[in-house]
C-alpha cells in the first residue's frame, strides 16, 4: 500500500504543472477552452483510437478496458508543441511544453481500477492590434489563460473473459482567466477589464468493451462509451483597473458587484459525449480500427462571458488507426519488437466563428519502444491543421512531439516461495 501512498504524493507535487498553459491558440478563447485528448500517447499515436485494449496498457479514455488489465501500470505523458498561426496578413509561431497525464492502473482478482489526473481543456492566447476612434490611435490587447483539469477514478469489471464494463468518476476543477486591455496613444495609463471563473463539479463516464477471439490467431474488438451532460458550478468575478505603461503601477481598482445581474454564480455544461468503435487484428501482429465520437455541444453557453461572434454546434469526429509489430518475440532484432503506430482523424469542431464552422484534420505516427520486462516508451509525432486565413480567422498548423512511459509491475500476487 505504500506504493499507492507514494503515487498520491507524486500527484500533489506535480499538480501545479497542470495549472500551466497547455494551449497557444486564439480558438481556446471559446467554450471551456481547447479540448485536450485525455487518453495515453499510445492511443493518440493511432489518431485517438480508444477501442483497442490489451492486458498490459491502461486506456484512460475507456474505463471498461481496465477489466482486461493484468499488470499494474504507471503512465505518464508529456508533449512539446509548435503552433504556426497564419492570418491573411501575417504569421507567428509559438512553442510550449506540457504534461498530458499522470495515472496508475491496478488489477485485482475480481476487478481493476485506476486513478490519476489529466488536463481536460486549456486556455492560452494573446492577441494584439490597433484601431482608430475619432482619429485617435488605440492599442488593444486580448489575452486568456487557465483551463479545466480532471482528477479521476476508474473501475473496470470483466463480466466474462470476452466482455467488460467500466465507469469513471471525474472531479473537474480549474480557472478561466480573460483580460481585455486598451491603451490610447499619448496616454501612459491603460484600462483593463478582467473576467475570471473558478469551476468545479463531478462528471461521469460509462463504457463497455468486447474482445472476441475469431480463432487462435485473430481478434475483434468493439467499444461503446457514454458521458452524460453535466453542469459545472462557476464562481465568477469581474474587475476593472488602470495600469501605467512605464511603471506598471495599478490604480483605480474596482471589483464589480455581479449579484444584481445574477452572474456571481453560474453554470457551464460539460456536453454529452458518445464514442463508438470497432476493430480487427491478428494477435501480437497488427490491428486496425475505426471510431466515431459525437459531442452534443450545440446548446453550450456561457452567460457570464459572452462572445458575440461565436456560436456552437454538435461536434463530430472520425478516427481510423492501428499498429504493426514485425516480430514481437525476436531475440536478435530490437526494431522487430517495436510497435509501429499510425492514425488519421477528421473533426467537425463545436465552434462557429463569424458564421464559419471550424474543422480540424490530423495525422499521427508513433513508435512503441520496448523497455525492461513488459514496460515501454511511446514516442510519436502528430501534425494537424484547423481554421483558415481569411474572413478574420487564423489558420493553425500544429506539430506536436508526444512522449509517454508505460511502466509495468505486479501487485496483489501471493508469493509461493519466501
């Protein structure tokens, strides 16, 4: 049990990493922020394919997969992302590094469980520009940071050797920070308006997984996952102040009373999401699968912080991906035991800006590098695009290096010999 206590301590020591910005996109100003994929790097390298499961890897996005787990698994993932943003008139680049997930998954005799923390959404942007009013030059700045994190506990129960069900409870917490600044030419002091929301609440996910042997050689898998719509509580604050450009001294600080407007405490939805996937493969050789995700986000709204040019629709995503192992039992060739993964995805995003629906497409590649025992390191590259250059929007080309470790151990096994 000391190992469980040690992992909880590691969660506390690293939780501040999740408070750092995990996005550098103006599109993260919408909704609850840019939504992150909450699975492991191994599934991300297959385009985000949650339907595949085996006995030595945790699948954080599919709690039913825990029912097939045979080894205790420590999972950690990080990423380094480069985002090239281009408008009709200019382009810029941004770089960031972030922690993707931290989790441990533990099998017992009758069920398996796992716990950890993942960043669910991220807000990170800074937009600057000039405008004129009555022949006066005005400098505008819009910026945001924060996001929503999820601490989770998952349980998977095998009903038969071929079928498992599972459930995850998430505690969602985080802050959304939005600041608008305006400076007038020739005046030292600028004015700032800050809107901030502190979010909290529980959400739930249920899933079912089938692993059906076709023969001694082939295997079919299928998965269904459902997350109901949940309302998160939001404690809001709004402040106004002026700040000097030369000394950065803050003055005229005013906290606005939101109670008369009914905006001091509001709610925001985590939209209902369903996932359905199926795949087929040859045991320890290859696998190919397809998955469809549907998020019912058309009714999302934020009463506290409205954006006039933004509306929402249901989000849909298609993923196809898989892996190939040349020879998992090779004693002479390291590269023959490597897992080669590839995936593609196309997504109808939930955001509509200036009456233009956003879409995103991506392709990913990955290598599962064997370490000692059944542990492995997963290293991969993901390339994606979203948005467009015209109509006041921005086209983003994102290149992400993603690295994950899956370290395996055996717990709760009674020793036969001392």
